[in-house]
């Protein structure tokens, strides 16, 4: 078991490394470092292969999030829409997030054509990359075993599997945060400034992926560097000041550029109350997420939770427990035990610094997600998974070594208690879904028996001084603790129908509160994008008014025929299971629906009619919300105006703006309901009904021409 020790430090053991024969980069890549055990690199490749299989299995059947899918498609048609992250290629309104994740998916779509696998390819790549990066980070400070366990835990975290099979931006967010952690730990070890700067830049790009969520780890980053870097206090403070400046620049550059551009020359900033990115940062994607509707700064986060009520128990409730909490008890015990075991180490001790980083990562995310009163989706907590995984690997190995060597007095006996706590919690979680399927029953038996054998083997091995028995007991513990997550992960990877807006893993365990969630448009139930071929022109390709059109370049076909029943409301959504998100499509007399709007539905037949009578307009139609607009964009291939953003409450469309668009011939059709519809401005609805011509075949559809504008 000597492999538990970290590899020799090249700085401290330079003579030994210099005497070793040179090793090619290719050999190190495929076979590992010479000092690693022979099983280490094959085990890593096996884990990476497992991660790839889980994240990419049956890739063509994945639905993604229509909200982001539509924005990516629009970005392939217009560089202006690409830069701003606009929902439509006419650039009327943006999505409610910064565009970095859209850029990554958009470049893939521009390179390979628009389609399911083209959008999913970057997500699978960064998901697998995160596993490999975490392995490297944990292995450096705690050894091969710790790195291997951490990588396996991250791979099998259920919510991570679910979100890596989706087009929400979170996989890219996690990868960028891990890059920031890697650079930070290098800065702590070397004392050099540039790694710290690059760490700040990575977090800045993460900010441009999902705004304030990227900053959750910053307190841990600052504390670890200020405490552990091998520099004088003055130089540590100076370096942090420089890094902070880099963080501000890398975070704010896109926001500053967009807010400096006149509102008339850019899209409306979706989710904001005053058409500025700054309001989106501090409001809807900032304080609004923490304080919900009570936020007094910027726009509120609406308070819609798909993960249950806020409170310290949220991560363990029926909805969230099976997604993320499996190893939380073990990780928490391992964190405390690891810090105690390193208690007398020097201030600059690398292991303690790493424990502080991963412990801070875990605790800060746990408190933020547990106590947040604003919009909350279960998949947000995938950002917490690297902290849990790193603690399970690093802290678990430290507890194992202390137990095996009989050191540190009482703390030498903590490992069996940690394994027992983790096993009991796993059985509790699996009991909640008892009867949901054979795989969960098998997992429960494996967890219970494996945990019992592990605890018994550890204790007997310790008393009888049988080191091999202790080693086998540790392997049994790993199997017991990961049986449940593995069952949920396999479910997430093999479920035929997924919820692109709110992806989760495992069986249904109850619904969270529905509501107006941020971070993704609500996909019409029952729809599933087809695996379209690269280079196929979309149905009704390219509107005449789409600025920045790609010309003759073939960008692939958007998912067509996705007609499904969509109320277009943000009323309820279970948020509990990917397998529970599907529902049978219903057919209206006028054809399949592409999304609802207030009291009426936008059908495929209506879309066909609109395209036939578009008459050179830039936008095919104006509707109330993003979720309705995104579905029509993907089915028609045409720009569609979302007048009210995600929830229908954005002030993106005014009566004056509507009149201007109609008078210039850029818009002819608008959908309103009898009562104005969700998010439709009453003044606009009244004017449209008074001056427009109702299309009798389709409820709520009105035609407006320049002559109708006085």
C-alpha cells in the first residue's frame, strides 16, 4: 500500500529525478510516470472511458435545452446574435446568461453543422476533461489512490452525469472553475504570480458562463493563497491585488462592451429590469438567486425552486438527496479528519492547503445552494461535486493511512465510522426509491452488504494486524459507497426521454415547486430534437432580415417536427427525474404545437402559414415568452421575437418599438390571447386587437402592416 504516499516532489528531490532515465511525453500520457504503480494509468483510462460512455451514451437521442439550443442556432446564422447571446438571429433579446457557453457550442455547430451531437460534443468533452483534471490535482498532493478515487466519484455523481448530457452551461462552468483551482494550487506551491493571474482569468471566463455562481469558490481561493503561499505577507497581498484586477477585467469585459453599446443597436438584455448586463449580474443572476423575490437589488430571482424548500436539509431531501448527497457524510468527516491530521504541519503545507481549497469549495457551495431562496434547479449542484469527490479521495486516503498505521490517537479510528455513516445514508436514499427498479434494489443490497463487510473487515484487520484484510475492506467500502450513485448514473445515461430544462438522474422521488426558473427555457413536454445531419438546410432557412447572415454556409438543420404539447406557461415542473419529464404529445386540430402562448397554442400548421406569408419580414412572429419563441425558432429556422423574455415579465417590447417594427416591415404577425396573455403588455395587446387583422384560422394570431400604424 505504499502507493498511498504522494509521488516525490521534483523540487525537493531533484537529484533523484535527474538520475532517472528520460521518459517521453507519449509514454507518460499512456503509461503514466515511472514512479506510479502499473495499475494507475490503466485505471485512469478506464475511468475516463466510463465517463465518456455515461456522458455520450445514445447521444443522438439527447434533447438538450431548447432555450439554449435556439440561441446557439441563431448564433450560427448571425455573428451579431453570436456575440450578444441573442435568442433569435434578428437579435431582439438575449438569453438570461452571458454567452461563453453558447460560444463554445456555437463554434462546434459552425464547424461541424448544427445538430444534436454537434452541440453535445463540447459538453461531453469538458465533462470528461473535468474528471481528468481533478485526478491530476488530487494525485499531485495525495497520491495515485486518492486521485483515482476522486476521479471515480466525480464520474459517478448522478447530477453530473445528467447535466453533462445536456446543453445547459454548467459543465463548462465546472471545467473553468477546476482550471482556476489548478492554477491557484500551482501559485501556492511555486509562489509565482502568473499562475495566480491565470486562476483569476479562468474564474473570469466562468463568470461569463454563469455570472455570480462562478464566484462562490472565490473566498476559498483567497483564504488558501493568503494562508499557504510561501511568500511574505506583503507579497501575498500584492499578488492577490494583481489577481483581483485580472479577475475584474476578465469578468467584466463583455458586460462593459455590451452596456456601452446604445440600446437601439443591440438586443434587449433578457432577465434585466433596465436593459443592462449590470442589472442582470446583481439582480436576476446575483442577489435575486440568494434572496429570491425579496431581493431589493436588481431583478428578483422569482423564488421558484425545483429542488425543494431552502434550508440546511435541502441537499438531503427527496429531490436532491439522490442527485448529490451520497458521499456528503463521508466527505464532511474526511475533511475534518484530514485537517486534524495535518494540524501541526507548517503554514505552507501543500496537503493542508489542498484540503482547505476542496473543503472550502464543498462548504461554500453547500451553504449557498441550501440557503438560496431564489430560482434553484437541482443541476446547479453539479458545481459542488468536485469538492465532494476530492475530499472523498484525499481525505479518505488520509483516514485510511491513519487507521492502518494506528496513528493520531482517536482519529486513527475515524475511517470505520465514516464508512458506516456513508453506507447508512446510501441505504436510506435507496430505500426512498424502493420498488423503482431492479437496479436500485441490487444497489441497496450491494451498499448494505458491502458497507457491513467493509466496517467489519477494517476493525478485524486492525485488531488482528492483517494489512491485506484492511486493504480489501477499503475496496469493499468504495464499492458500497458508490453502488447507489452508479445506479442513478446508469439511469441518467440510458433513460430514453430526458428533461432538457431540468435534467436529473434516477427515478422520480417527488416534485419540487414549479415556477419561473432561470437558467434555461422550459422545453415543451414530449418534444425531442432529431439527430439531424450536418449541412442540411433548415426548414425555411434564413430570413431575409437576419443580420449577419452566414450566407451560403451550411450550418445544419435545426430540430424539426418537434411539435409537442406546450402550454408556454411556467407553472409547474417536477424537476425530480429525467425519466419523469416525458409526456405524450397531443395533437391539435391545426397540427402539432410548437409552444404555447397564453390562452392559445402555436401549432405546426400555424408555423407553416406564417412562413408562407412572412413577406420579407425579419421576424416570423412575436410571442410572449422565450420558451414559446425558442420552440418556433427550432421548428421553423426563422427569427422569432420573445417580447417578455423567460418569464414574460421583461420590458423588451414597448408599443413604440412594436409600431416601428411593423411600419418598417420587419414584423407582420403577433400572437396575443384574449386577456393579453402571459407577459403580453396590456397596452400592446389592446393596440394589436384594435389595429391588426385577426387570422381566424388560428386563435390569438394577428396580422399587422405598415398601413395599420398611424
